[in-house]
C-alpha cells in the first residue's frame, strides 16, 4: 500500500513540473506564451475557475480544469499564429490565405500536450500546454519549395589510356570541407524563423530553402538557434569542423535573413562537399 501511495505522489509531482528551459536557450516571449527556438517547444498557459455555483462541490475541480485547458488552447493558437515562417510571412499570414492550413493548425492545437498543471488555493487551475515546432507542424507550414533532396551518386571519371598525357599541370587546391555553419548574428536585432536565409552582400543566397532537404528541415528545423557563440560552435548539429561567419545586417521585415560578407560566402561555396551540411540543415544562428 505504501509503495502505491509513494508512486502516486511521485506521478502527481511530475505532472506539475514545467518543461526545463536551458540558460542559453533562445526563447521568444509572447503575450500569451513562448516559443523555445532551441528545443522547438511552443508553450502557452491558461487559467480556469469553476462557475460560482459549483464552488465547494465535487465537480468544481474538473470544471476548472476544463476552463483552464480551453483558455490555454486559445492562447497557444495565438502564439502559433505569430510564429515567423520566413522573413516576410507569419503562420497567421499563411493560414489566412489557406483555409485548409488553418483547419489543420486548429486540429493540432486541440491535440496540444498538457505539460504542467497547478491548483490554486482559491479553486482556480493553471495549465501549460505545448506543441512541437518540428515534425508535423513543420511539415504543414514550411514553404513548399523545400523539396526532398535525393542522394547524389558520385561518378568516377574515365582515366585515359594514353600514357603520353602528363599530370604535371598544377592542380587547383580544393576548398575546405566544412561540417556545418555558425552564423553570429548578435547585435543585429535578428529574429528567429522557421525558414531563414543567409545571403551575401549582393543578395545571392548562400543558405536557404533551395539548399536543404525537406526530411531534415521537418525533423530538426532549417537551423538551430542559440544565445551563446561557444555553445553554438560545440553543438552536435554542426559537428566537429563548422565555419563561423559574422552577420553584417538583417534583411526583410521579419529580420530573420542574415547578410554575410562576400569573402565568407566564397569560403562556403569553395567546396561542393559543403552542400552536404546544408542539405542536412547543419546550421546554427546565434542571436541576442
């Protein structure tokens, strides 16, 4: 009996522990909730109270819980609508133009996970609900131009049999093969987005929707976000040899597209193998 009581107590404690947020997580606070761009969690709180005539009665708590959850779901829908898809479009903009998308977003909201609930002394209840920014939500709202990129089979060149051909010609050194990219956008007022771009000083795209495979973009997001440059460089997403580039400014009304120098852009473009890390979304962006 004692064991059952202890297990029940532990379970009830777990229900009221909110999701852990790391000190260096990039969390965008909104009026009714937040978006953790590091962990990929969208959260919102709701508060509910039972109707006055039910105070002190057995069904008061279930009614308060129901009211709190409805409030939390309304709030998380507002938070979701404010999520920036790219530098010009929010989820709300996108959903308004497409009734089917809006209907599917509402369906996801109904299935939001309750990650925290707390009972107040006055009979009210506070609930926190959460939806994953990645996975099904990303599949729904990421731009359609992000396609699945199939593996490229390398072609072995034919070696001529003519031994009179010498190989004394100077060979152009190949560019450095990188395992990822860290964009330092601190001090620029840069904002996170689901589909950010990195462009050079002439506006030519260095990294963006055309370079990534939808599979990776949906599973882990087009880029990771952090507030600390050292944490970003050590992040497993960019593995052991990332290039660190400094953002010069932002572009677009959403301030999510980052401009880097032509020299840094050339370094990234110098080896065709670097397309591999871009395809796999091995990019971290450091913001304030």
